[in-house]
C-alpha cells in the first residue's frame, strides 16, 4: 500500500488525526479483501472519521496485492 500523509493526517472536528495505527489495524484486520475492496474500505473509513471537517491536504491511496 502506498499513501500520502493526507490520509494519516486527516483530522476530525476535535483535531485528532486518523493516524498510522488506525490504518495499519485495517490492513491487518481486512487483509482477506481484494485490493479494490480494501481501498474502498479505507477511503470510507477515513471519510467517516473526519466527517464534515474541512481537509487541507491531498489524499492519495494505492493498494496493490499479489
């Protein structure tokens, strides 16, 4: 998986970051999903996390499974 810091530094209204730990937990718990499903799962989770808080950084995420 490749990602920019905008993913892990996404902030919610309380100012908390999404974080690498949360991202890595998803990778560990959802590893049976194919790359497209995993990508969509992470994107949805990040969006739910930050809700309607304004984001100021770009977010790029690439998931590759062999």
